[in-house]
């Protein structure tokens, strides 16, 4: 799969209207590029409540631009279809009611062809809007378009996560792409980075784009601690399994212990034992388990139990953010690398990419947090309950989408995202 060249961070000012259009077209093209390997039947699949059919993703991100951008600036704008607002609204109750999430996979209509026509319609209207809007509205337009593009990049990651799970429930275990290559085999012992405690600042700083949940910048108090310079590997997690880690209640939070026994979890999501040998389902199909690659698709409960088993803990959000912020560049195994799977542990350490790092921090608003006004305020704020923060990006995250202050969040039981384990400990 070829990828489009990355674009620079957008400066939302009138002088950059052509760059805004260029970035819009580049990001929109990647979503369709991701779907190119799919058969027409694959667009309809929804394997679990958490996933969505690929065609729903393609339509929803277009609905976002139609509803929160086109309709906002053009009072005479007529939606492409009167019922698409109901079908492709995700959770914006201030906009209107929506089709139940668990039943997205039951919508055979509109067809895939119609959804691509919908995308082309929205794109043409967006081009006209960007050429038409006056200078007084430009900053508002640029912000909303930039928010929409970052929203679409989130769905590009979700597309690949959902496609993987949707295909994994098929007994044939088909590959999303049979031409994906594995990363070179390279691993090194864990190196522990000692970090000083004290009062530090965290949260988004500067003029570039950020989501509202990354603000305001504020002070935090941390203790002296150490961070592992790489993620936990498959081999290391195998030792936890072989030691009966899934059978030791003392290692598990109460909800986690109940869950693994109800669901019968005894290994990571996409692992399977074939004639005594471990194999793993990937976007490239079934492969022999690479012992040196980071273990992936871990729930928070599994990550926390493993950390307890080795006498460590998961890092705090602030601890990881400050380490990420000190990196000179945002380098790592991202979507553009082309593996679409975690790579092997590198001797110099891994801080960005590969897998989202679970933290021990509950997802909540920062001191003084204020969500955006109107429907855009539903984007993050109302989910600040019962979820955990993750940091660093993963192998299906667009590289120009991530930053140190970026806050991802999932429920503790979620395993279908590309999540992994980084260890920490107090000094």
C-alpha cells in the first residue's frame, strides 16, 4: 500500500487557505486508500458492538463535515440525504437522534457505491465553501475543518482496528492484506530510565491544534520514578501465562477477575495455540508468534495484572507525557511504516508508536477544563467517566496525528485496539 506524503501542521489563518484544502484532500484520500484492499462484502461487517462497518466509518466522517462545517457556514445548505443525519450520527445528541450503534452492521443500504458518492458530494461542497467563505469567517472555518480532519484520522485508525476484528471472527481467518511484511527481529534487555519527581507542567502548549481534552496546561506533582524504555514482549507475556497468571486472583482487580472468568480469557485476543505452537492473527493473516514483538491487544486489566506479577506498575499519564515531550522528534512505528503491526523492541528505546500505552490514570478533565461549545463539546468531555488514559500512538496511527499531550481513552475491558504494556516503578 502506498501512502500519501505527510503534511505540515496547519496554521489556521487566512494566508493558508490553499494549504487547508491540500490537507483536506490528502487526509480524505487516506481513508479511501485504507479501504482499497476490501472486498465489497467486507464493507458491511460489524463483529462486535465496539466495531463499525467500514462503510459506516466512511460515511460518518463525511457526515461530520456536512453537519458541523457545511451546515454551519451555509444556512441554505441542503443535506445530501434527509435520513443520513440519523444513520451516520454517532453520539451527538445535540444534533439529533441516531441509529443504534449495535445495529450499524444491519444497514445494507445505503450501498457502498452510494456512500462513495456521498463522500464526493461533501468534498465538492467543501471545496466550494473554502473558496467562498469571507475573511471574517476564515479562522472559524479553519478550526472546524482541522477538527474534522483530526476526527477523520482517528477513524482511519479505527478503520484498521475494526477491519482486523471484523475479519478475525471468520473461520477462514482471511488477511486484510497478504503483502504486509514483518519488521526485522531485534530485541534488547529493558533499560530503566530514572525520572525526577517534583512539580511539572503538562497539557497542550503552543499554537498548533489540540483536542479540548488536552487543555488547559497545568501543574502536576510527581514522585521520583523509573520508566521501561520499551514495551513488554510476547515472550515476556508468555512467561506470565505459563506461570498461571490468568489463574491467580491476587494479581487481578475485582472487575478484571470477574471478566476473564466470564469470558474465558487465558491469552491475548488474537493468539491461538495450534498443535502446541502459538500463532497470532494479524492484518497480514495468521503468523507464527514472534517472541520479540511487543505483546498487543491487551485490556487494562491484563496489563495491570502483568505489571503486578513482575512487581512493577503501569505508568501515570503525566509520567509518560513528560517523557514523550522530551523526545526530539515523533519517531516510531506508525501507519506510514507499513507494517500495520507492532515492530520488535529497539535497543535505543521506544516511546512513540507501536502500541498505545495503558496508564494507571483515569480519564477525567484537567483542572479548569471546558469543553467546546455546541455539538463539538460532545466530542470528548462527556466520555470522562469509567475509562483509562493511553499515550503514545500505535502502528495504525497516522504519524502527523500524534503529539506528547494527546490523550486517548478506552474502557478497561477493551482489547480490540492496538494496546500494549509499558512498565514503571517508584524510586
